[in-house]
C-alpha cells in the first residue's frame, strides 16, 4: 500500500465528463490498495475568467500602493472560488460512485502561507486532518493554489485567504506530499510527460522516462508550462518523488528524481535558504580572445578544436561588444591543460586581436534552487564581494547557479564574504543523480529549451572595479526585475561589458532604470534588443563529457546562425540568437543530439493550439 498524492490540472477537470474520468482513475488507484489525496485546479480556464471579471469591474486607473494591496486581497478571495467548485464536485462524484471522500479547502486543511496576497509562499501544511480522514478510508480532495496566513498575534493560522500565484496548484500538491510524507506525487496534465523539447516546433520530440530536479529547473523556461518551478523546488528540498503524466492516457509519464536526502524544514516549506552551497575552484585558468569577428562559426571552430584535443572547457562566456562586428569570448579550463589549450587557441586563425591567459584565477559559485525568481540573490552575491574589495572578472549564470571568476588571491576573502552574506557552509553541491543503470546510455543532452520571451540589455563601458556589477543589479532588483544569463566579460581596456537577459515585459522598465544611473555610476551606453531569443541545452551528464558545447555551436554555425551571447553552467549551455532564427536553432540543436524519436508524441487533438 502506498500513500499517493494525485494532482489534476484545469484541463483534466474541465467539465463533468472529465471529472468523471478523474473519478475513475482515483477509484482504480484506491482499489489497487493505495491511500489517495487529490489536489485539483479550477475547471478549465475558470481562473482566467475570474481575472477578466475582476478587471472589468475595477477600472484601470493609476492606483496607489495601498489601493493595489487592497485589491490583491479581494483578488485572492475571488480566485479561490475556482478550486472550491472542483473539490466539491469531484468529492460528490466519488461519493456517488460509492467511494467515501471529503473535500477540503486550503483553510480547512491549514495550508499556511506568508501574508503576501496573490503570490504567497507556503510555510507549512498541517498533516493531521488529512491523515485522520485517510484513516477513515476516505479520499481527501484538496483545493490547490490556496492557503491562509498566520495570525501574527497568536502564531496560529488566521482566516485571511491567500493564493500562491498563477499555476500554483502543482506547488500545493508537492507541499502536501512533503507534509504527509507521501510515496509519490503524481501531476496529471494534458501532455504525456516531459518532452525533450517543444513538440509544436519539433513534432518528433521524445518523451523522457526520467529527469532530475536540477535538469527540470534548468529547463524551467520550457518546463514552466508543464510544472510550476516552485513545485520542483519543494520536491528537491524534501526528496519528494514526483511524476508528470497525462490524464488522458495510461502511459507511465516522466519521473522527476530528487536527491535521496532532503534538506528542507517542514515548518518553512518554501521559505528556506535561497543559497544552499558555496564552492570555490582554484584549478582554473582563464583564456580570453578579444575582438574576434562576430559571425557564425567562430565559437564552433574554437570550441571544436579544444574538444578535439580533449580539453575540458568549464565556463564559457561571450558577450556583445560595443564595437560593431566583434565579440569577446572567454573561457576557463583546468590548470594542467593550459599549455595545450594555449597552443590550440593561438594557432587558430579566427582573427582575434589579442589572446590573454591568466592562471591566477579561481571560480566561486553559489548554488540554490531558491534563487529562481529572486533577483536579489545575484545582487547580494556581487555586493558581498564588492564590500570585501574583490573585483569580479567574469560572471556566468544559469537558473540555479551563479559563478564568478576572481583573482585566486582573493579566494579566501571571497568565501568568507559569501558565507557571511548567505549563512551557508562550504561544500560540494549534492547533485541530483540519474538513477538509470547504465549512465553511458543516457544522452548528455536531455532537453533543448527555447525562451522567446527574453530581451537583451548590455551595459557598456562599465569601470573595472569592485562593486559595479552589484550596483547595476541593485537598480533592477529595486524595480523587482528578474534577470538571467548575466554575462560579464573583461576586455583589454579597463572597462567591462555586462550583458543580461530580462523578460520582454520588463525591458522598458529596466532600460529606464539603468539609463537613469549611467552618469552617477559612471558607465556608458545601455543598449537594448528585444529581437532575441535564448536557446539552451540541459543535461546532468554533460559534466562527464567534453565537447558538448562545441557540438551545439557547430550545429548553429552549420545552419548559419550567429551566436550573440553564451553562458554556461555544469549542466547547461545557453546561447542568445536572433529571434527570427530561434525555431530553426532549436530544431538543429535537437537534431544534433539525436533527440527525436521515430514518431510524433500524441497530444490529444482537443488540446492542440
Ligand atoms: N487555477 C490556478 C491558475 O489557473 C492554479 C492552477 O491551475 O495551478 O493559475
Ligand atoms: Mg495549472
């Protein structure tokens, strides 16, 4: 007998017939001898409808902060009704079919959250009432996406209702699974599982039987449509076994694996450390190629030559250059490969004006799934380095990791500064393992993601001194702008360029904020480009193989696609390309790593957009 949490999304409970199909699946699971807790979303597009209704009665005037806060409270009261309809109907359907069941909303269960309306994070879930009802032989049907706040006076759950943010019922399900120590949390949705890429662009995208939490989080831009990233964060921190399956089919779906030992605290489910570990690597040499021509094939030629000699390239960054038509590329490699790498790099005729080598460097990294969607974390890292007087030479970020290259002589101070800022221990990161028996059978690249919703901002002529990256980021954090793919490359002059990507919707806001401070902070032009897309490859196994990035760059070069920015982490390589070439970029990369299956994955025709 297992304790199973099943979560059904809006499309799975869109109408009475779908609710009956869900009822049947639940009954089957119970008949097989399991205890079942069900978490549901609102029916179909109910939540969208409620949001539209709210907008139609509250005119769009310029609101004060107080007015916005007041409206957010009522918004939560409104939106929770959607899920309440579903729990009542599903529980009635189960009862009518002879299966004892009870419906409970977030406040009845006591899903306790922070007091932030419309975007509350879960503090804890009381397991007692759920367990008591299960013990009576009932299926417990719980409303996702909602909770109640703590009463600051008593420290007990209050009657103030909150929601978790759009798409939040996945997060409710995993939080409940963690609290009741369920054996598995199954997320039922309208796709058959996690695919290697977007099937609307690559019809023969294949389904993965298994993916690690880390991979899933790095694929966030692709996966966000399937899974709320916060749910994966909880699964990872509490070792909750999760799977994504279709509610229309009987396929096994995709299992999402977590590290075996959870590190989370059940009393602050979602409000934990943003940064889990800090690590430093002194075995690094930095090689930079300055002012190389900005056309397709350059990165490919460089990294292919290095890969052909077995050189293990670690960080790679490429940023835009203020001078039209040229780029800088910098990368790091292990010390013992320096000679070889230098010979290879210098012998290449790719037109670099200068090749510089610096072996007095170290790479300091912070890792934590909690940094997703929290722009303040990167800023805080850079600020703490600045306060310790440490200059950052290179920056490369991914969804869950930020790495900075600094002078090796600054290493100890840097570690101390970061430990103090984030209250973390120095240790190596506990990676999510791939459980398959034969690791060598697994493709190093597991998924290819495309994010078209990005814009690029480059801040030019940033003085090369401690604190600049931090100050630039602070402007953005203040306006609550999340950025990713931060890349800083160092040129031969005493200025740097810092480039990053933000959501297109935030571009204007970010531009205004940055331009406002150009004079004060002493940097130059702020150039913005909304016509770009970010394409990424992700795979936990990439660490064990060299030349993976080179293959990605070659595939792009062969298709004559120019790479405008590169950022890497151990399990991810991201490139910025022109938006009109984005779909083609995705296709050629997916092809390069042979990720297609021999037939198209079936997505129910009703759901094809
Ligand atoms: N019904 C909510 C929404 O549409 C929560 C969810 O479906 O996950 O955002
Ligand atoms: Mg949903």
